């Protein structure tokens, strides 16, 4: 960015402002993802971007002890990934679609492979609802 005359003596640079809808790394212009649309049934369409240094940082599983054929976020790579996806995606969230393809019954290996082939991922998600105490 360009130096603002008022900040020139301190060497501070002006930075691009991020939208409140975008969640990313504060020191970089890379955006992790955003909510594209929220539907009446409680699901949300998310757009996620692969980081320049690897995978999306989560893996999915089918069923995992549940009595259905749903696909769920099984785990996030680490605590940093959890922080990056906070408010967007979490363990236990059900993934209904990946890039427009309904995923129920497709199997986690197929879906993880599908996710490995793209840099931008469009997913429809139903967030995990934790029981109230």
C-alpha cells in the first residue's frame, strides 16, 4: 500500500479494509471464506478459498455413528484453522452440497478427493446445533 503522509514518519502503510462478511488472516489479504447466502431452512451457502500453502484444513466423514447418510465435518486441522473458520464452519456441521453436487450417500473419500481438486469451494452447510444447558 501507499504511505499516508501523516504516517510517513512512522513508516506505517495503509491497508485494504476487509468486509465484515470476510474472515481471513489479519496480516494478509488472503480471505478464508464468506457466507454467500443464508436460506430459510437454516442452511448457509459458503464460499471457501484454499490457502496458498495447502489444503482447506478440514476433512469430512460419512455418518460417523449417526443413523443417516449425511456428510459431516469430522475435524479441523488445528487450533489456528478453528480460529480461521470460527463462525463459518465447525466440527459436526453437516455438508449438504459441494460445488452444487448433493453429497449425501457419496462417501467421504469421494468428497475429500473432490475438495482436493479445487481452489475455491462452494458448500451448503447446516451448522451443528449444540444442546442448551
